C-alpha cells in the first residue's frame, strides 16, 4: 500500500509530507484489519484498492492529527458550577462499520483458520 496513492485519493498534495506519519498509520491499521479478518500474513493483491479506500475512510473519520482540546460537539452540560464537556468527531461505531462496509470484498479472501499467505 502506498502513501502517495492515498494522498491522491484524499486530495492531499503529493509533496506535502506533513501528514505522512498519520497516513502511514491509517494504512498500517487497515492492513492489520484485513490480515486479522482474512487470516492471512499479507494483504492479498486483489484487495489493494479496497485497502486504500478503507484507509481513506478511516483517515477521514478518525480525524487523525486533530486532537485539539474542546473540539467537537458538546456531549454534556452541567449547570451547577458550569461544566461543558466536548467530544471529538469520532464515530464510536465506525471501526465496526468499516469492516462491515468492505466485508463482501474481504470475504472472498478470508481463510477459515490458520494463516495462509
């Protein structure tokens, strides 16, 4: 999987290296998801585009690198002694739904047990 291609899919300038570590993390995370789900030692060649789409979705949803305090929606408000808690834009169910969104493509490469390729 290639950071340069992922940048292109996300609309990030190819010469901009400021997000390379985050993009590499997203690609590595998707690689782990695919290998664990499919019970394989490497991502099959037939899933390279699927992996890039998954990484782009993961990067967009997780908001990697956007850990500013107080960003996001108010998750709770307390009036006595005035307290407001903010949550990020992270969708709690996204990690599960990411796999489900791509499950039909991944299932074709899934081994029942043990590790193959």
